[in-house]
C-alpha cells in the first residue's frame, strides 16, 4: 500500500471512532418525559435522580397526596390556579407533635411523633413553606 492509501485508512478509522464515541455519550443521557407539563418542580437542585439529594428529599413523581394537598392550599392562599403553584422542594419530616411543631400557646397538641412533609411552594413571585401530616389532612403554613 502506498502512503495515500494509509492516510485514507487512518481517516476512516478516526471517523468510525468519533461516531462510536458520540453514540455512547448520547446513550448515557436520560431523556425528559414526554408530555409532562404539570409545572411541578420537585427539589430543583436534582434533575434526573436522587443522587446527591439532601436527606429526606422527595424527588420522584407522582407526588404524595399530602404534597398535592399542600400545593392546592398554597394556590388558594396565593389566589391563583393550582397549576400556577410550583412545588420547589419537598422533604419528609418527623414532627414533634400533632400540631406539626407549630402549636400556639393556648393550643393542645398530642405529644406524638407525626410523620409528614415540609413543602416549599412558589407562586406570583412569592414563596411559602407548609407542613403536613402524612395524609395531608393537616396542613399548616410555617411562619
């Protein structure tokens, strides 16, 4: 083989290698779910997985019913449609009492560990934090 034939072989091998590299790089990415226009962002610092998520964070959809209830409450508090209320973060919590740790001076709260969620919601340029019990039957705004 002459020198020009070797150059053609080397160029072809380089192009094949580059094409294979691009193919393998793209196969490692996770595509965005199609048709998901729910306007919900859960734990905005983690996009596709729970890796490096803060302890107790919720990062998988669908949202628990208690979180959806907190979102609906926030929408009512903000005076907007529920679709305009964006869940920014959700954390599983263990509240110190049945008042979700937010009981007042003249309020009686059962002194039991109450599982639930801390939900941060944004709408109309404002952010609010809500506490819920596990099923969403108790929702309180954190001041």
